[in-house]
């Protein structure tokens, strides 16, 4: 988005105080690390690994190789071995702790690690031999995890696939055998998730990209089935990591407290008021996971449901186990471990699990960082949320600025005595709406009264 009468993405990055570039010391250390990185000890380059990511992604954290066995399935999940390139206490390490995670804008990424690593030597790009942390997960016929093994290895991805391409092949019946296994394993894991009352909100993501005219474009994108199956592999690995660390008495968990029963009861009353079925005694995860987000009442309930999923954080432990180890949306203990190129915590979790599986002491540099990691990652989460919200708010304001005074068809997704929020289909906008007692979950004709790119404020009123 070029500079003009409205702020640019560069302006937004400056306002949010995101780092513009890596220092010469960090870049020099990265170049040296690429030249001397220690390869994985176990050569698994003969296996048929593949990646699935958005088409333009270059920071590829995960590759998988799936196999059906007599008793179930074997998943080999290769995670980029960032620790093979990053020296503890070095310039790259200190900068990664300062950044916490990669930040995403429509025009570029603000990466956690220098691109020579994150989009080069450490990325699991096709036809390149790479050091990885290799998770071997053994599943029975139901998809239940029965054995976990973690070790360092070398792998070579054969294919860089996209979600759209994978889904197209599956729908057409032309998918490769491993993609059929992805669907089979994924659906079994989804069934197990429903059985343990996990929560999966089918809310379309609000996305922003730059159009050919240099102005931002807004869209709602629903997750494809193959994305959900792919996510189940990552969730399974995170659950396996959490189990290893809890058994070993040392680790870093991603946690989410259970939803307050009164809040769940309030959500159920809202569902019934919206005309949505919620049989007595049915867990809220079962209800919301089955909603069709295209329906106005369902869109409203999904918006309200996000209030039950607040309070996510990290907890580190070394000795005494945490009092609350659960991630309530996963409905199990869970850890972030599958995206070390883009998220700081994952490198530490992988090192802990490697040590525990090998029966070796957890490295001192890992143990020493554990006490400060929860606060560092919580700060990173807040920055990521601020970036995502600011990008969408700015895009909405720019897209709508020429249309102040126009009327739109919308759906009310929030309603309070002081106002609410509405969702438009075209353009793909969610914004505040003035007026009390808005009809929750109902279509509403609204008028745009504010669209200010400088303040990133958009507001509607009942037409």
C-alpha cells in the first residue's frame, strides 16, 4: 500500500514500534550459522516428506510423512531445527527474545529470525536437505496416540503443496496416497477431539491483502477441510509434547482456563434466544463447532463464544507441576512446538522434549530461560493481536472512507445497551454500530457514519 492521503503499512509498523531490520551483528551471525550448522545425526532423507502451506510462504516450519500400519498409523512430523543455527546468548538469540514472534502485514513479514535462516537454510523448502527435530507419533486404528519418539534427523521435503491444491485433488479423487492418509488421520483426530469436548470455532478469518490498485482488499476466508486435518497433526504434536514435559517435570505449556460455567449458561441463553438448538447437557464445544458461520444467528453466537476463550497464556515449570495445565479449547494439556521459525517458545519446547526422550538432562540454557518465557510470550501475543487488529482496522477505514453516508446490508453480531457490532458481507467488514437494543443475530440495514484512516475508526448506525 503506497503512501498517499492515508497511512501506509510502513506508517503502521512505525507506530507499533516494530523493528524495521536486523542489525549487522545479527545478520553476520546468521550468515556464519548457515555455513557451520551441525546437521542432524539420523539420515531420513529417503522418506517422502511434504509440506502444506499458503502458496507464498517461505518460512516452512513443518513437513510430514504419513504411513498406514497394520494397527493404525505412523506420523513422522519434521520440525525445523532452529537450535542447530542459533547460539544461546548470541545476537540472533537475543533478538529473537526481543521480537518473540513473526509479525504479518499484507505487504511483508517482520520475521522472528533473519530471512537467510527463516526463509532459507532452516526452512523446509522442497528438494533441500535440512536438519530437523523429528517427531515419530504412533497411532492406533482410532487415531489415539500410543507412542512418541523425538530425535534429531536430516530430511528432504519432496513437495511444497498448497491448501487449495490439496483440497482440489482430494475433491477430484486425484490425491496422492499420503493426502488420503491426511484426511483419514485428520477425521479420526477430529472425532477424538469431539469426544473430549474440544472447541473448534468455524469462524471465517478476516483477511487483508493489497489489491492491484495499491489499496487494501478485505475478505472473509473459511478454513478448508484439509487445513483442519493438517491442524490436527500439529495439535497432536503439541499434546504429545505437553505429555512428555508433564511426565518429565519440566517444560512450557500453552494454557487456557476452563470457561466459567455462568458464562457458558449465558451463551446457551443467547443461543436459544437466537433460535439455535442447544440440548440440555450438551457441551458448548459440540454446539459451536457444528455452526454454519454463513447463517446470521450462527455468526452472532460465534462472536459471543470468543469471550469464553479469553485468558490464554503460558506456564513454565521445573519440578512442581502447574496447578492448571489444561488448554480448555484443546481439552488437554498442550504446548507450542511446531512453529520455531515463527515463534520463540517452540525452540525451547523441542529442546526439552529431545532431552527427555533421550534420557539426558535438559540443557542449562533452556532451563535458565524458562522462568522468563511466559512473560516474553504473553508480550509477543499482545503485540501480535495489536498488529492484526490495527491492520484490519486500517484496511476497513481506507476501503470505506469514500462511502461515508451509504447504506449496507449487515448482520448484528453483538448487542448491548450501549451499542453493538455488525458484520457486512461486501465489503468484508466487522465494525461498531451505534444504537441500543440492536437485534442480535438478525439482518439490519445500516448507514456508515465514520471511516477515518488516521484514527482507524469505523462506525455505523441503524439506517
